C-alpha cells in the first residue's frame, strides 16, 4: 500500500504542483518508484539525510562491538568513543558536503587524528589554522608544538577493527548521495507542529488534517501571532491579552532556540544522549534485543 501510494504521488506531482520529487535515502520504496519511471526522460535520484548517515556509523560500530569479543571495555571501543566518532563523521560530511573527495578526506582525518601520538602525529589532513578543531594544528599555528602532548590514542586493535566500517561508509556511492548536506530536521520539526494540533493517537479525517497542516504552516513560518490573523479572517475579535500572549510565546520560542545553539547546550545534549545510549545498551545486554526490524523473523 505504501509503495503504491508513493508511486501515485510521484506520477501526479507535475500535474498538481508542477514539481518533480526526489527520494530520500530512508525510503524503502525507492526501487519501486524508480522502476515506475513517473517522469519522462528523468531518472529518479536518491538523497541521504546526513543525520541518518551519521546514525548509521553509530549503529555499525555498536553492532561491531557486540559481535567482537573483547572489543569493548576501558581503553577500547567504549560507548563514549562510538558517540564521538559518529559526531565527527557527521560533521566531516556537513562541513565538506560540496565534494565527495573532500568528505572522504575529512572523515579519514578524524580517524587518523584519534590514533595520533607524539612520535607519530597524523594530522596532515586536519583543518589548519588557529580555529581548527584539531588541537595539534592549533598548536602548530601558535608555534607551541614543542610543548604539545597528545591525549592517549585509540588502540591499534580498535583501529583495525573499525577500519572496514569506515571503508564501507566512505564509499563513493553513499557520499555522492550526501552532496548538498541535506537533512530532514526541518521536515520533522514541521511534522511535530502538525501532530501537536492533530495527535496521531486520535482519529482525524482529511478536513481536520488539512486545517492542522494549514495552521501548522502559519505557526512554523510566522509564529503564533499568525493565529490572530486567521481568527480575524473568521470575523472574530482579538483581545489585547491574546495578542500579548502570542507575542510572549513567540519571544520565548526564539530565546529557547538561541539558547539551544550555545556550546554549553550542545554539549549538554551530547552528554544526555550518551547517557541514554549507555543505559539502552545496558538493558539490551541484560535482557536481549526486545524490539527491532526483523526481530520476529
């Protein structure tokens, strides 16, 4: 049913909206849509969400750790190290999304950075300059390499174990679909606005969903103050208290968004995510995998 619905959406997109769609990398219907050839003389292309690709790195490393006896533990492939490698992997793609070669070079630079030592530094492909994320390159820029000391490196055992994962996830085919650095974050944010008005837990007809989507579009783009314009068009009066409430809530939303962009807030989210993942992994180790794709097969 899902496949047929998506194919129908593609086939009517030009007639209804004068646009042509692309398929995101998370879609299981891509092959069927491509085979249907909805557009004349046009090949359906597939784009990956960078966030999904980043998660793929974390999933591969966690599965590798689970399969390989002795790979986990202190000084080896810990949950914290997996999170760090996944984040560096995603940043390397986002910051170099205009070129496959640049993405590939930046990704391998993050891995070589982790195995560098004082006797064998491997930072040639790390960004240069005083603003580089690489502390070795920053020290080089400030002429303080003589006093620079590397942190304890990743063990050779871990490096050799995860190297095939990096080779797989830096394939040209995958990175080509990452060009442009696309993400579905904005789509998911809009979806959450729609479901706040028409929750998935309640049965809603097409008219209700259409109203919810229209209101969500206004709020998503122009804030809650747009609701007052909708009410005004309906012939209802807006009191000063309602206007002030909309202004206050919009201002709080902007302030919250600005706070979430600070380095402290970002680090707090990373720490919380690491704690949740560690707890989830502990539960899986104790109880086994209770939910997952194909688990009932």
